[in-house]
């Protein structure tokens, strides 16, 4: 991978020009945080990579981290960290066109264009060239500061297979209801409890000889409630690669009951998926969700 940094003397030079050889992987990562049809996003550029941020109602925030190592070239020339807003749905739809069978496997991304657009262009194909411009905007608001901190010296966290987490949340489907997440050290167990027309409780006991919970840390009992629609958004759009590769998700309850859920999505060529997954861990996009608890529903 080639990369360069530093601000140039030419004021007309773009802040970023980068190339990616797996558009479908980027589509998968961005689609993971697309929980409704019309959704705006904020993109932040830096020397370290690209971060896409989406949020809703000041209660749910998601971030997609696309590290510079994911790109085959990453030429960054901006001062500071430029931010701009755009339609997440439009971005995903455009990328889907570039990832269609028969199109070039490499895409070039440039920001800004002459009118502050985000520019997408296929490269490497002698027969055709796809080109797209996406109008950007100044973000209406600055993303809320979640201040995620550990609840205590011992983190309250567990790691579970992503497919199992998704299945549990789907099973608790009572629209408009709340989901209670409880953790306790003795016996070590995580409990999801939903209330609607009835009660449904799903338990994940932690034992060294089972694969139900891969990791578990908890030194006291804690119970927090979250809106189901926000909790469901954290797993509702998993790409098939996450399930096929048997990925794991990490769930952490922080200070004030803030919930953090972390996923991993492969950004690698499908023809060499296993090679990239095993030998190149940098070919991973990191997805983080932050869910605020319901008020006055935190017990420890």
C-alpha cells in the first residue's frame, strides 16, 4: 500500500485521494449502520483513515472506522480533520453500482470536488469508467459526545458470537418495548429480558467449556434498560460475511449505563477472503454502536 501525508502549497489540491480494491467490503461496512431508508451521515477524514458517523434522537450513535491500511493508496493533504455531511443511503447506493459484477474492482475516492462534492471513479478498466458525484453539506449539528467510560476498575463486558447476539435480539422483538440487560458475577451470566404482551428472558451462562460466551468480565450485578428499536439497530443489518466467518461481537456497559457494541466486518476481496481474514487482520472495518439507557433504569 502506498500512502503519503502532509499539506501541500496548492490550495486547490484535494484533502483526500484514496483507492480501494474491495468496494463490496465497504458497502457491507456502511450498510451495517444503515437502520432506516433516509439517513444522514457525517464523514470525518484524517491521516489515520475515514470515520463515518450516524445517530438518531441523541440516543443511538454508530461509527464505521475505515483505517488507512484498508486502502491500496491513501494520499491525505488536509490540515486538521475535515468533516462533511451526506446521505448515507445515496453513498451506499452509488457504491453498490461500482461493486456490481463486470465493473472495475478498484474505486478512487476524492474529496472535495470543485463544488465540495465527494467524487467516486472506477479505475483500472480499459473498457469503461464509472463516475459519480455526491453532494455534501455542512453538518447541521456536532455529534453528541458520548463520553464512554468504564463503569468501574473491572470492565463490565462480554464477547459473544455475532450470529447468537443477533438471534437473541431478534427473538425479543416487541416494538415500542424496552429490553433489560443484566450481568452478574455469581453465577456468571448475561440475561436479556423483554416485556411486551408477555415476558421473554434469554440467558447466556459463562462456562470455560462452552462457546456460548467467549469472554466475560463482571464483578457486580448490574441491570440497564434500553429501547428495543435502538438495540435492534445494532444488529439488524449484519452483512452475510459476518455470519459466514463466525465473527464475534463485544458488548460493554459503561458508566451511567452507556452500552457499547463492537463488530468486525471484512473488507477483503471475495476471491481471497480466507487469506485476508487470516493473514491480514488490517483488512477489517471496525463498527461501534453506542446506546444510551432509559432514564432512571440503571441498577447496580
